[in-house]
C-alpha cells in the first residue's frame, strides 16, 4: 500500500526503492532485547531505502534519490560478529524506484528538483543511470560539507564517489548555500551535521502545517528518547544526538510531522506531549 500524506497544498508520497537488513551492531548503544518486535527472525532490523515524492505549488520534486540498482551481499564477518546463523542473502537490495514513481503517476521527466539530505549511496543512487542523469530536468542539491569526506576521501572505486563525479560532470549538481535558508516558497533547508558533515533536514510548510524530512538524523524509533543510541556511520555521535534533542523538542512543540528516510510503520510521525510517537496520518500511538 502506498503511503502518502497531505501537508497544506502539498502531497507527500513514500517511494520504496528497496530495503536494507541491518544487524544489531549497526546501532551502537541499542539494546534490542528491550525493543521487542524490531528484529526479524534472521536477527536483522529491516529499514526502507527510497525517497519522498513531493507534489504541490512549487513543483514536483524528490527528497533523496534511493540507492539505484543495488544488490549488496550480507558480509559473512558481520553475520559472525552478530551471531547470525541464517543471515539474509543481501544486506541491501534496491532498484524499485522507477516502478514506484510510475505507480504514483510520475515520470523522471516530471521531476525538477532533487533535495539530497546527505551523500551516502542509499540517498543518491538514482541521480545517474548508465552515465546520464536519470532525472533529465532536475537540479540535484547537496551539502557541500559532505564532499571532502564522502567523495574526495573515498576509494576510487567507491560507488558513491563515482556517481557523484559523473553527476558533477553532467552539470546537474548545486550545493546548498551555507546555513539555513529557503529553497522554494515553503521549502527550506536546515544544516544539521552529525550523521555526516553536510547532512541537512528539508523543511516543508504549507497551509499552517509543517513537515521535516530528517534523512538519517534518526534511524531507530527509540532514538526519540535515548540519546545513547547511535548509528554505525555517524561521523559525530554527540553532534547528531544534540541535533535530535533540539529538533525533536521543536517538532513536539509545533506538532511538525517527521518523515525520516528509513522509519516505517508508520512512515509519517508526530511526537506526543509524553515523548512517544504517533502515526501522523491517524494520530494513533505507535512504537
């Protein structure tokens, strides 16, 4: 079932490109024995890979761009380290974004903007396809602070590095201006480093309603109240935790809808006065 929500004059739709299956060690500080129902039978936590489609007065655009065509085998050493006797075949599989777009009645040619939260592969994968921009009419915006670490410092055969160099040569990239500012009417960017140096939150406001696309600022629901839980690729854990504390306090006060890149069931959430999650489409309390 396609998940979507209305924010004022905008419709926001979840596009599923694929899934990652992550072992407990991907979340330092998390005690999964106290988080029932999150781990699957194979001992992994499944998260969505994908993008958010935003349609409204300012146009048709995406927040993040999936992982592209990807089949990443589950590393044997990671399975052993986590005591997984029957790990999934793939740690990450993707490639469904074109079908998800088509199901939403949108073509790649319809997309005029790509607002990337950070430069990890699972957020930029469909910027290019077979050496050409997959979204031929779209400008892709990214946090310039990510380039040194995630592109220049990456191995020459790193897929994200190669993809970003192709995108740069194709002329489709534009860095966000420094600081927080408006991108389009009702759409703003907030620089929130921690997960990566250039990580951003994309803020949408229309008709008195607000939504934040938080990228990988939060990856496990319990991070709402437990700042000791981190993610394995956070470059600055304390900075990321401080950002969560600050932004979630504001989100609770203003009842801002949270659309995180990888949270599901539900995908759109609000924070209650009791610091629990509710489904933003139904206001039913959830985990």
